[in-house]
């Protein structure tokens, strides 16, 4: 990974913060983020000559709607964690506390209410604050509806050492496992660009003396197809003095140099001691 640049984001609006899901425009000119306090953040960037965001030109907040068309309210309902947009612009948002997956057919800008996607029953057993951190769009498979991958942050009761994943294919769900090491817990995942179905997984740890630590891993599409316990390939791990915070959101796009560019965003937990960072890296071959 090669660091390209980043921004420290701040606002006088008391609603700002808590961003756990990120979706960057294909051209890098803007991004959507989703907050665990129940709103969308739209940012449009002023890009440097190399294509890296130099500043935010325009920003706006918009409330998340529920399936009944009303604004989501209450901590149990608003805790959005994962965000992905498909090629049509539709958005998929995963939630914890009240564990669920909402599909917004009109995307973040649409006014139509979302649809709630039926989920496996064991998802309801997840810890309240350790639920569906990420939704991954793996693309269509043999003409069927797009495959989905959901990744939880914490183990199911009685299954210490592994975080569960659920793969949806042709309407059927299969459970896989993510191996947990130390106190690292997965906070987001995204499919790499291209025809392969490899994914990147972001993990985060907090250490009282050292602060935040972050780890990035890669999983091959073949391993996902095989099921069972995934075997990640560690790509990077960093902590202080490198730029860091509670990094929970991630997206990837093809940059102007033809390489994958990785965007990471931190959740400030609405705490004065934390920051909302947007960090951009180039994934080296």
C-alpha cells in the first residue's frame, strides 16, 4: 500500500460523525457515507491534479428512511454500519442492534422507501453492538441475482474465535467463518475491481496504551466459493505514528493511474478525542 493523501473532516452540524459505511463515486469526484446515527453524508471533492481529494467542495446530510417511508429514529433502528452501491446506483445498507439489511432501489438520493431483505434466522443471535458491519456485492453468478456477502463484527454466542459471514446465492444463504486473532474485529469488506471475486477485509483493534490499530487482508474468491473457514492473506497492519483512528468504512475504485485506490474512513463515535479521517491509498501490484 502506498499512501496518497487524506483529509480530516469536521462540521459544526451536531449530527455529523459516526460514519461506518462508505461508497466512492467511480470517478473519485465524490462519495456517500452512512452514519450509525441514521443519516447519509454526501461529499463532493475538489480533486488535486493527481486525482486525490484536496478538499470537500460541497457536503450535505440527509436522513435515512425506513421501509414505511418514515425517517428512522432511535438508536436501535438507526445504527447503520455497512454501505454498498451497485452499478444502477441502488444502495444496500446493513444495520446492527436491530440486525437487518435494507435495499434502497433509488440509492441515497432516491425518495422511495427501502425494502427489507429476508435474512437467515441466526443473524438475530448476534450481539447487539457486534452485528452486520459490512455488505459486499460480489456480482451476478451464472445469470442469477447478484451474490451478497454479509460480515459480522462479533462471534455468535458459543462460537468464540470466529466471526460469521453469510453468502447469498440464488436466494439461498450459506454460512462461512472469519478467523479472529487477538482483539482485531472486522469492520468492513469490499470486492476488488475486476472479474475475480476477491475481497478486502478491514479489521480494527483498540489498545489503551498504543491507541488504534488497523489491519487489511485479502481473501480469494475461490476461498469464498469453497466455504468453511476463510484463510486471509495479510496485506498491511499499522498503528501510531501512522495516520489512524477508528477506521470502520472502506471502498475501492480504479484510480486515474489504472491501479486500485483504497479509501478508508473513520467513525469518530461523536467523541471530541477522535477524528473523522478519509485516507486514500494505492494498492501496489
